[in-house]
C-alpha cells in the first residue's frame, strides 16, 4: 500500500493510524519515495514543545525548486506548470511550461545573484498576481534567499513594517497592478514605504500596467532587461532541511504582525503530500486556487504543493466581479478546471448574484471543490455543493493556518463523507486535541473546546522571525506541551471537527486575518481620536465585519460624525490597507475597562453583535456605567 495517495476511507484510517503510531517511519517513507535529496537525513524528527524546538529531516540536503521544477523536466518539460489568466478577459492566457518555468526561474535567480543577494538574505516581494510573483518566490528558493511575500493590498506603512522587521535587502515590485476596472500604483506605495526602510538597497520593477513611475537612480531597476540578459541555467543552492525557506507575516491579537518562519524540507513534504490527497490531483488535471500568493494558501497551494506534484496550477490576476460576477465560472469553463479552491466569502458574494451567471457556463470539468480561510456557513456550503458541484463534486472544507504551513483538518475527497460546516477529520500526521479552559484535554466526542495540536507535523512554522520568545508565548504557553491554534472547535459523535472561530482578538474579515492592535493604532493617529476599540460582528458576505468604538478627544467639539468616519477609514486604509476598513463606527464617551485598564472586548463584541441579553460578568469593570450608554447608542 502506498501511503502517498489515499483513495478510500479505510485506507485513510489505516494511514492515519500509522502516522500516529509510527510518525517517524511514516514521514520517512513519504520523504524517501517522493522527493529528490542531495543527501538524506540523519534523523527524521527532533522535537521539544517546551523550548519550543522542532526539526524534521535533520541533516538532509535539498533544493525545493529541484523538486518543484527540474525533476519534472525529464517527463513533463512541455506540460503547463503555470496557467496565467489575466485580469482582462480579452487578454490572452499564458501557458508557462515546466521548461519555461525552469528557464525563467533560473534567469530571475541569476539576476538576484548579480544584485548581491546570497543565501539567507531576505527579499521582500510585493507584486500582483502575475507570473513574476511565482517566479520571484521560486528564484529566491533557488539561491537560498528567504522570501517575504507581502500581499499587494497592504498599505505603505504595513509594507514598511514588514520590510524592516526582517531587514530585507531588496524589494521586487511592479509599476502597478490591475484590479478589475481599476489600476493601483504599487510602485508609488513602495516608494512611500521605502522612505522608512534604510535596509533596502535595490528595487526591481516588473512592468505590468506601463504607467509612468519614478525610478530612483542607484536603487530602482526595470526587471525585464535584466532577465533578458541573464542565463537560463542556475545551479541550485544546496539547502539544509531546516534552512528557512520563507517568512510570511500574519496578524496577532496584539502588537506587530508575526513573521512566521517556514523551513525547507518539512514544508515541502507536507505541502506536496496534502496537495496530492486533498485535491486528488491527476496527471492531466487543471487545478485552480483563487487565493493570492501573498497569503499562505497561495504559497502552499498555488506554488509549492502543486508544482512539487508536477501539476498545472492556474494563477488568476483579477477579481471575481470583473467584468461581471460570472468571471470565476467563465474561467472554469475556459480552462476546464478540475479542482477549484476558494474562500467562503467569495462563495457568499457570488451566491448573492443569482444563478444566471452560473448557469451560463459549463462547469462539468469540476471534480473537487475546496473552501478555506474561515468557517463556511451552512447556506454557502449548500449553494456551493448544489450549484457549482451539482452534488457531484465533494467539498473539502480545509482548516489550517499560516503557522501550520499546510492543510490540517480536511475531508479526503471520495474517501471521507462530507458534512456541511465540518472540516471533518485530521490529515495523516495531525494529532488534534480539544482543551477546556483549565488546560484539561477533553477526550470524548460531542465536546467543544480550544483546538490544539499535540504532536509536531513537518510544515509547522519553526519560530517568529527575530522573536522566538513570542513564538513560545503565543503558541506553546496556553497549554502545556501542545501547540495552541487560537481557534475554538467542536467534535461531533463520529469524531468530525467543526471549527467555530477564533477565541482571541484576531478577526477574520473576508478570509483575511486582522489583528485589532494595528487598526486601533491607526485610528488613534487621527488628531480628534483619544482611544478606540475594534470588534467583529457577523456580516452576510464577509463573514465578519469590523465595528469600531471611538472616543473623541474633545467631546464638546461638534465635528461632523460622518466626515470623521470617512477620515478614520482613510487613515486605516493608509496604515493597514482597505481590507481593514470599519463597517460601523460608534462614537462613545467611554470604553468598558477592567480595573487593570484592559478593554473588555467581550462586552463590546456582544453589543456589536446585538447579543445584549447576557453580557456576562461585568462586576470586575472599573466603569460599569458606560455599558448602558454604549448599548443605548449602538448602530
Ligand atoms: O480561524 C481559522 C481560520 O483562519 C485562521 C488562519 O488564518 P490564516 O493564517 O490567514 O490562514 C488562512 C488560510 C489557511 C484559522 O486560525 N480558518 C482557516 N480555515 C478555516 C478556518 N476556520 C474555519 N474553517 C476553515 N476551513
């Protein structure tokens, strides 16, 4: 029996049991049979969740791009690796074969080297969803540079914070980007960010929208002429299994975004193995994940996982609403997409538009549908199942995180019977546990608690860049000897998991993780604002939207509240990005605080969600009287 490709439920249980009873042997076999190594490991796993330290395939030598590209050249050189669908439907799609991908990655890698980038250097990539984005990440991996991709919807301030946190030497960007009918001045955003980033000495600029941009001499260079002059061969850097592959920032409940560090071998093995099974990819399939490579979903399931399996992975530059809300389905028809992986927020937005835009297109190529990023509600699940999958394509509701590197709890299509809103069963190698608040493991079925993982899996983040202590405190201190996810979950009578949402102050808006702290910091920058607090409340399409409570400095001053709301959202757009704009802003004279001065968000959340019947214990409040006044003025 091959452990690599699970095809039915009994096989899943067998493989799962093996992965728990003999994890080292289990992962060793997969690593040995399905990847190319310069040197095999001395030890499969070394771990200690107290320090915490985790090492997989210690002593092994490899290069992930050899596994994602070079090894496919013998049999699949002319197969499409990346299928690029541009923003405008009348612009031709591009089929980049594995051979072309090889050549372009090598050229890019040679340009990086010529610009002085060497193993271990950090390179920030701030690009739209164009092929250069995937190629740039792979080029970094080719030479052992650590890529830090920043989603190109983040503002200059957010970009600068991320560049400085990991001391990036170089930024790779484009003149601008297309987003539906709009263009965005990416280079201008980079220029603003770099005012604050002395560590960056080079900016490489891809040309996408052919706009006039300022090129700072000595720092900025057009990418294409450099690529054209570069050789199409680049000897891959020999990487250690535990050498960092990339940093990817994710929001925390407090403070700075966390630069999650993923290392090479374990990440590769896990991303590839999950991709193969969760999407049941077959040799001639066309696979499409609609995420942006700026998020972990794009890293693992647009770039590394699919390419490590020699797949054809579709990259879409545009948005689901352009030129109309049928765009996703038109792309499925045009490219005969077999596996389609998207987020509940997109499903809800498209469901709202009615069925005519779905029925116009032939979706019969679809075999597997995926969902990721937030809990999928029952209504959206059924709409997806009935109208897109025509009840023939299983829905894989995949639960995982930036920190986990790969999918953790998911059905295996055609093996695991699905259940609406349930991510179902742990993937082989994943040992989930539910804990009560006192830290006791709840071992029965039909319980709910805090979702933890008891045993290391190969693609777990190894640290937070520059702050191992924070890594330990955030993930390994809430419960002894176990990784805490920050999510709540319940387990049903057959052991299926349903993720119920964050139990900390991270709010998921349209599938994007937002920490409250950077948004509150931005609001507080407004000269009229004294203090603010953000909570989430349910929203039909976004899943959650943001509700802000704002205390103004001079209560006597009568400023126009609507103008203030606009200004506050403008500041948030500048400091964090448009995804963090508030849907509702309530001006208030006070915020409920504990005696130690901590804002009681639990109460604010209940008020914003209209759940004021049971506000819970307010006796510890310093100022209980503000609660009534906030309730009286709720929006
Ligand atoms: O709360 C969970 C939610 O998204 C969080 C992780 O966000 P991020 O690191 O941005 O990664 C998103 C893509 C992997 C989780 O802690 N989440 C993710 N997938 C699901 C989910 N919640 C419920 N169901 C899911 N399938």
